C-alpha cells in the first residue's frame, strides 16, 4: 500500500509538466486558448475549461465553390435524315425505244419486203428496225428488231436475254410522245422455228402489242450467225 500511495507523488509533477508544455504549444499554435471562465453550459462543473474551440474559418482550407449544374444532354436524334430524292431517269429522246435495263436504240422505220417476209435488221448497233403496226394502232404487232452485239460491242437488245415478265418498255415517237408497255411473254426459239411462228408472233391480228426480237444462243458462224432468237412481247399499260 505504501508503494501504491507514493507512485502518484513521483509521477504527478511529471504529468503536470507535460500538460503545461502541451497547453503552451497549443496556445501558441492558436488551436487552444484556455482561460478560467465561468461555467459553460454543458460543462461537468463550474470552473472547468471550455471545450476546444475550432480554428477560425480563415485558417481552414477553403473548399472550391460547387460546380454549376450541368445542363441535361440533349437526347440523341433518332429520326433518320431526309432521304435524298432519287435521280430521275434521263428524258427519252424522240424516235427511240428504251428497254427494261435502260438500254436505248434509235428507231428506223422499215417495211417487210420480198415473198418470204424476211425480218429486216438494222445496219448499226445502236439502231432498231421498226415495222408492222403504228404505235396508236388498235390491233396488230409493232415489231422492233435489234442486234445483240456487233464488232465486239454489246448492243442494247442484249438486255432481252436478262429481261423478266413485267419489265417496262417505252417507245417515244418522232414527236416525242411516250408509249408505255410491260413485257407479258418471253420466248426463246431456234431460228428454224421463227418462220413457222411468224404469224403468231408478228401478225397484224389481235390486240395491239409490241414485239422485240434479237439473236443469241450458240454461235454458228458464217451467214447463219447465232442459232437462236429471243422474242419479248409487251402489252400497253
């Protein structure tokens, strides 16, 4: 017990000295200013030192001002840009025929001659011979014949080999008036068959129609040329 009682006397002065040094340092730093005052509300007893006082606002680091609120991001544009207008087809020249793929040939009016009624053919690759009914006829076939190729070049009537039912064909007469037709029938036949079916295909009976004819198929050479003919029959629209 004696040893226990003496211990406070030995360490007491030391603790008081440490407390005095700390208080002096805090007072110098401006963090703690202790002065005996009257009792402070909430103090445990009168005369007790007040609680630590926070440093002045000027001594604290200043927080940056709040950033202004960001404006709402506009919603993305979901509507598609206006579609560009498709380029209109070039105007068709008077006295021409235009096939479904856009190939155009100049019309050369011919008449069937000779006892065998041989189908007249054009002299140039870009031409199509025209014989038979007029475009404003109420009946009969207006027949147009063109080369599939010539001198290593492909002619506009070569399109008949890729044509499909419903393909458009337009004919512009010499005055520039346009007559519209759509392919209703496609026929491929050997050249030997053509004379036998001439009346059926090219006759001047029945409703008015246009008939387009070209060559193709296997090359025979000589005066025979190609082995087949391609025929497209188109009706007015």
